[in-house]
C-alpha cells in the first residue's frame, strides 16, 4: 500500500515524472486522438514551459511518486491528467477543488468531444459545456468542447 497523496506545487525535479503521467494518461484516455508531438517533445515542453512558467501542481503518492498533474493558467484549467491506475480514487476531485480555490471567480477548460468520461467528471463538478468546435483551433485537429464553471 502507498502512503498518503499530497497535492503540491511542482518543482523542476518533478517535470520528468509529471510528463510521464501526462503521456500515460493521454494514451489510456484518448487512444483515438492523434498526438502532434513526440514523447520527448512533451517532456521538454513540460520541463521548459509548463513547470517553470505555469501554476503547476502534482499529486505525489508516498512510495510511488508523482501520480497526477494539474496546470492552471489564470482562470484556465489547462491540464488535468492522472496516472491511469489512480483514476477513480478521488484525486481528480481534489484537483478540481484546489482549482476552484485558486480561481474562486470561475474556471474554464477544454476537453476533447470523444472524452466522455471527462465530460461526466466536469459536469459532476458543476461545469457547463458552452462551446463545441470542429477541432480546427487545436493542434490535434480533434473536435473539442469548452466548459465553464462559475460559482
């Protein structure tokens, strides 16, 4: 059994593990979505841009290491990824509660239309779908949906 899970701000030392969580989560949750960047590109982006320049949080499980990643950019919840083995354990709920605490005026986020579990998750947390696109505005060229939460 692992120890308690702590949510904390990411440090440079977390970048590789956070990127690996992102990669495992994306692969498991979005098998039909084409990734426009290599694994190494994703790792470099998280190391060079996300961790140093965004409000980046990780979930760290004692004895296991980083098992989740959340990135806030103002009121944009731009990334929320959990290691596949850690889905359904309340970590996403904790991350969303933290995001609402950090952005009490409201939040917005994008998710792919094919990601039905994400839709159910965000709707359960009070988010409303407000815009659907054909995907021409994202790198993956995958239809997406914008969700908004207002207190």
